[in-house]
């Protein structure tokens, strides 16, 4: 599989926090802050890189350079030994076994209000529960920071308080992805051995996608992403608005020419740069998802694949996915006049269409979710990617 060889190459792993491609020499160590053999000790202070790149204001002992291929090094200031390896760019602590297990960086992009933050929260929750059980996988935060932030900023408000999350603020480079570890025990010639994959999710602020300049500065991480999930809100498409369930609050009609298409164009330009040749289609897997499908449930034909129960077998179901792809393509033509479909087909070598509903029903006028989160097909785009990377089994079925 091309993706695995090209992107999983452990000799040049990508930092899951700042998406810099690292060589072993770009791995630094952080002093543990405990007294060294002669009693000297390093004091914690604010780490400027951690703050500049990830917006974290922690006071920590200093970082220093040493042989990043080794698991431990001695601090040159105090002499104490440490096993904490950090990225040379952002100074985040690298996950255990970093560089020895493949990492998959998945970027979530979409215009404002397209549903990215809700989608990411529900996807991760589903991975930890239902999808985990379906694939006998375990999923957990890879660092304390991710565990804490996911719980208090994302999962808690939505699942415990049934509150929708505020718009993701644009904060320049100072935003941090959530990093998880996905572990399965596939059957192999030597029995069942644990296999880990690091997953890094970067939730873009829709605001960052509104101009070319801000795409340039805020989306550089896209150049090193292994897959892109692009969310499109059908309520922004002229033809779909009339088919939405009665009473659905509609976003104001767009003034500009065609904002979802403009946004997609900026993302494409960035990805084209990394392929190096404008005449080659972009190889990065691109999952294009229409969100908030619950609003269109009644407008869909009763035989539509988007009204089937979501797949729950322990493999990615390629045949069901192709049915959904064909249906979404028809909807894109009906709702949007086919311009998004034409753009995707012309630029991407490996694109697939999906339809999802993260919430399962619309929140009320106060943005509260009565009746809980009832997701539909939220994991499909993600499982399609993991199937392509060889991380979960996939069955193609008839073609
Ligand atoms: N009906 C329905 N509404 C949804 C769904 N997901 C999101 N929404 C609505 O869309 C709004 C925006 O969702 P967010 O996830 O915050 O959107 P975003 O793309 O992160 O927006 P920015 O952070 O501003 O870029 C939510 O407040 C909900 O009202 C869904 O599955 N169904
Ligand atoms: Mg958001
Ligand atoms: Zn980094
Ligand atoms: Zn020290």
C-alpha cells in the first residue's frame, strides 16, 4: 500500500502536535527537574516554543539536544537522566514509541458552522465506545493534555450538559491537535500482537479558511496530513435549503460567489503545492462529507442508502460505501449544481463521498440537545481512511 510506505516511514516521522517532519536529530529531551547526582537541579520556567506553537503556558524544566535515537539522555545542566523526548519545533512531549509506530494525521476542514467541532467530538466518542467494540480496538488520549482537554472542552459539554460548543476561535498557530492512540490486536503469523496507530486530529477554525493569506499561515499543517476530512454543510447549498425539514434554522444566504467552493479551492491549492506537479492529481485521501443529514432525512428516498442502518460489521464495508458515494454525488448535483463534484473529480485521485449526522437531530433554539447525541455514519469517513492505511480490515464486496 503506497500510503503506508510513503507516510508511515518511521525514519522521518511527523510530530503529531505541530506536524513538523522530524529527523532523529530534531528530537530533543526535556530535563525531569529532579536533582542530579551532585545535587544540582534545573528550575522550571515558561517554555516559549510550547507557548508560541501550541498556546500552552506551562512552567517546565529546560529542553536540551542529545542523541534522539536513544530512549534516555543526561541533562547537561544538572546531570540527571531523563526519558522525556520532545519535538524540536513545538517542544511537546512525544508519545511513547514515537518514530516506531505509524502516525496518521487527519485534518478536518470546512467552512464556518459546517459542523467540524461537533463531528470531531462525536467521532472520538464513538471511537472510544461503539467503534472500539466493533473492531476490538481501544482508543485513548495519548497524553494527559489531550485526555483532559477532550473531556472538559469537548465531550463533557456535549454529552453531559447537552450543550453545543462555541465556534472554534481563530488563534493563529497557537492551537493544538488532540492526539489519540488506536490499538488493535490483529491476528498474524505469530498470534495476536498489539498494533498501535497514533491519530492526531486537528480541528480547524472555519474562520481560518476565509482568505488565502490565513490559509497560508494557519493551514501549513495540511501539507503533512495523511488524510483530509472535508465537511460541507448542505444548508449552505442553494438547492438543499428548500428540502430541509420544516422549522430548520437556515444560515443566512451566502453573499459571495460560492463560499464552499472557494474554501475547497484554497485547500486544493495548498495540497497541490505538496504534490509538486500541477498536472498530477492529489494523492492524499480526501473524504468529502455532507453533514447534518438528519435535517434531510424525510427528503431522501425510502430506498436511499442514507436511510439504511449504519454498518456494524468488524470491517469497513466497501460496497455500502460505494452506494453512499453514488447517492451523495447525485445530491451534490441536485443541491449544488455539480460544481463541487467537478472540482473533486478533477483534482483528487483518491476521494470518496460520505453523508453523516453527528447529532442525529437538530438542537433547539437555545442550542441545547434534547434527547442526547444519536450519531449516524459518523465513523464511516474515518474507517474508510483507516481501511486504506491497512489499520482496519476492509471488504470491497461487489464492484
Ligand atoms: N441538525 C444538526 N445540526 C448540527 C449537526 N452538527 C452540527 N450542527 C449545528 O451546526 C452548528 C455548528 O457546529 P460546529 O461543530 O460548532 O461547527 P464548526 O464547523 O466547528 O464551526 P467553526 O468552529 O466556527 O468553524 C452547531 O452549533 C449545531 O447547531 C448535526 O449533526 N445535525
Ligand atoms: Mg469549530
Ligand atoms: Zn512538534
Ligand atoms: Zn536538568
